[in-house]
C-alpha cells in the first residue's frame, strides 16, 4: 500500500512539474496566441468572402446594364431624383405632433 501511495505521489508531482513547465514556457503562450489569431483570421476571412460575393453580384449587375440597380443606387446613396420629382423621407418611430 505504501508503495502505491509513493507511486501516486510521484505521478502527481510529475504531472505538476509538467504543468508548471508548460505554463511558464514561452512557446506554450505563443501556441495559444497563434491559435487565437488563427480563429480571428478565419472569422475575418469568412466576413471578407461574404463581402466579396455581395460586391461581385453588384458588379455583375452594373456590367450587365441593369438600369434599375443603377437607379436605385443613385437614389439611395447619392440622394438623386428625376427632374420634377419630390422626395419624402420618413423616420421610423418619429412622433407626429
């Protein structure tokens, strides 16, 4: 029984020593930092892929001569209107007095 306790103690001490080496080793922190950076960059890459798809679709519409898309973009982004048109804008949730 005494021998078993000594072997358990030795195993626990060895595990604690390994944990201390890993915790205070600079390469362990570097590994964790790199893993977190990879996750962040993968998220950013997915967002950029989605934005690229949207921009590609808009570009294809413009190149295809889709005048309704161009007209909508001019009206919304640049506040343009046809001659003689009036533009009314209403705010959502605005109270009427």
